[in-house]
C-alpha cells in the first residue's frame, strides 16, 4: 500500500525553536482550524500577551517573536479553545498540563571521542530513573555509573523519559514525546547523565513509546483528529495514525523524536516499546524509517535500535534488502518464561505456553526463542518464525525486567519466588549464554525491593486505573487473599525505590561477586566471545539438568545447570572447574569443589562452569 501523501515529502519543522538573530520561531499543525495563537506565560504560570500565527496552508501556522530566546514559556490557543501545551514541546517544566518552554541544545559536551558501543558485546542494564536512587533524578545516577562499568555493564537502558502526568509513572503514559520528564531533571539533567556515562565508557539507550500515547495530558486531538485512526486498534484503543490521511505529519512526530534523542542528547540508540502494536500498512514501514533516521542522526557514532515485540519474527532484524525491517535486535522473552516455569513453577497466563522442561529450555537456548511456528494455546494461533537466520546477539534475554517484575500483582522480584541457590544457578546460565543479556536494576545483588506499578493520574483516571489493576489479578490463584497495591498511592512508588545499601550486606554481596565474575568471563573468555551460530549447543542431561556448550578456538566451556535433585556427570579428561554457583565466595554453602576425578556432582539448584581444552 502506497500512502496517498507520499508525494508531499517530509513535513516541515514543528514546535518552537530559536533562530539566531531573529528570535523564537513557532510552527503548529492544526488542519481544519482557522486561527492559532501563541499565549505567552510568565514564570508564575499565568498567561499574558498573545501572538497570532500566520496560516501557511495545508494546516500549518507559524510566527516569530523577535528578540526572544530560550526560556520563553507559552501555550497555544486553537480557534479560541485552550490554551493548550504544545505537543511538540521540548520542555515541560511545570508538567504536562503546564506551559511549554523554549529550549536549545546548547550543552557543552565532553564526549567528542565517543563512538558508541559494540552491539555484539552489549550487557544492558535497565533503569527506571525515578526509583533507581532516593532522589529519583538523572544527576543522582551519575555517581553509580562507575560501579556499573566495573560490574561489566556496557549499556544503560533508561525507561521512558517523555513527560508523563504527575510526578511518578513507569513512563509508558508519556504524552510530551520531546520533553524529558521535569521531575527527573529535564533536558539539561539528561544531557549531563549521558555525557557522564560516555566518560565512563557506557552507552545509553532510551526506551521510546510510539505504539500509543497516554491519556492524561494528551492534547493531540485538540490540534488534529489525524493523530489517531479507527482503521487499526491496539490494547490502548485507537491506533496512532501512521498510514492514513494526515499520517505524514504523525510519522514526522516520531522520526523527529528519534532524531532528537540521537542528535541532541547523544543517545546511543533506542528500545522501542511493543513494536508489534506500531501498525503501518504502508511502505516503507515506520520501523525501517526509525532505524534509518537514528543512523543518519548519529554523525558517525554506532547506534542501535532494539524492539520489544512478541511475534518472534526474524523479519524484524533482517535487512530491508532481504525483505526485513532492519532493526538491530529484539527482546526474546521465551527464555525468561521457560526459566520461570522451571524454577518458580509459574503456569498461569502466558506461562501456560511453556513447560520449563530441560528439553524445551535447551531448545530455547539453541534457537534464541522457543516458538518458531508452533501453535500457541494462549494466542490461539501459530507463533514465531525460525530463528536460525538471525545472529544470537540480536536476541535480548533476561531473567527480570520492568514488565516481568512490575506486572506481577505485588511487584515481587525473582528472588522472592526462588531460593538464593536457584537465583545464582539461573544467573550463571543466563549470563554465559550467547545472547545479549539485560539486567533489571538491582538484579546483580538479588535486590529484595519490589518494583510495583505506580501512577500519578488525575483523580478520575486514577480511580479507574486502581480498579482495573485489582480486577486484572482477581482470577489469578497465586494472588488470591491479598489486595493489590493501589498504583495511585505514594507508598506504592516509594516502596519501589532501590536500596543500594543492600548490595553490601553479606547475603547480597556474594551474588554481586558472582555477577562480576560471570561478566568478566563473558568479556574475556575466548569461547564466550565467540557468539556465532554453530559455536554453541545445549542439550538436556536427564529430566532436571542441562548443559550449554560454548566452543572457542582453543577449547569448550561447559555450563551445567541442575534444577533439583542430584546430578552426576562425567566430563572429558582434563576438564577444569572454572566456577560453581554454590561456592562460599558467591554466598553458597558448598565448601567442597563439585568436580572430582572427572565427575561433576551438583545438588540442585546449582550451576557449574567447566573448561575442556583441545
């Protein structure tokens, strides 16, 4: 399908910016409207003088305010209605309902030598800025960067930063795409964090939400009905209009946003939320254009675009020349689901599609994901494509992430549902697999703090969110008997704050030592640096254990995982024990090495890493 508007080319620049020697320039898209005005606001938030915009045709209105620059605050009045915030605003210092602010990217960067990170060797650390530190700001994260680098992390992934309603939110209710959340520190705070991260050798990815926009503070329909379409639907209602009338400007909203994160904030790439819900029947697909725009904005740096997508479709990561969409990588949650089923016994909801058997877990490790076209009883249709054609680094695996923790009724982390020994064993397999690992903040010390679902909506919407959340979990047996925490309550948010002091306590310090050692091995061991297909294999060892083999130029590393019971496994002559998860230095209780006389003995749950040369 070719779009009717394709001949019109790229939409003109929108929003507010400073033109040197002229002043502040505005351009607004409001098709079908007759009159648009800028309403200037003082620092006290009160409206003042207004400036009429000139009709440029095709729904665009523009004007220049001479002699003014950064710091001007304003709203927009449309045919006498409003005034409303600018949906293309670069700063919302008083929140999504307050005046927009004119800002310019005039930061003094110190990262001229930074060229990005190697996408094939990434270790991603997922961070929610508001709960990662007591202060909940970009600035407060900066002192933590060095310890993350020393741990073995290469990349920070920041949960969505676009301005959202209120002072606390996961970020997936964002409505001002171009304006970094003010309570986090706004535009300058984000630039300082990314510049500091690059100084430490860390890349930064930004989680971007283009599949839907939040309801609270969303003023897009005040300007045009064409931002949304009833031709497609998503779990959040009408889809964003990427392929119908007016879609050229809507696409430009997203593509300009992509460009801004990469060019003006020096971000090293994006993680796209729920890409399967970005519906576009046109050609080229918006996802392909997102990748192209990100690469063009990088000015010689290496950037990556990963996507969350539940389809298990390798078309996402194939180059456009081969019929693909050109993304760098995709979240592959089957590994997480198999591991939780095996160790924690989860079997409700989407876990019903997984057995957690050693045969199925080994198959998932060989492939990258489990579903390659089999029937899914949860989805009611076949799911997935063969993974063989995609390089392993393109698959992002995890044991925890914001969704898998926060979408549980009580926000409990993995450590609340499995023993410390199981956590160490699971982590060993996870970090030594050939896929890109993603850690959720605090995972490296098995943090005990929950990560709950929290919001700060207006009273009416907040009540609906609270009721919906509790109704959602009413049918789950394991959550019966307890009241789901109120997302609107301040306590729900504060309980989700990460407690970094835990990492120093004896029961947590061993886990952090294990993570540091596993990530060191991942970065230095020749067999673990070899991540191409054909250089690894996985197979079950009976009903309760498996082995992952990583083959390198001078030998093979065996990662043996035992879920429960006893495992005795004879290894080739000359096998050397590298580490085992139950070592006292990692917080384990096994004082005697498990490899003796060529036989590895594990009492589950436990894992061991063995080197076989030759």
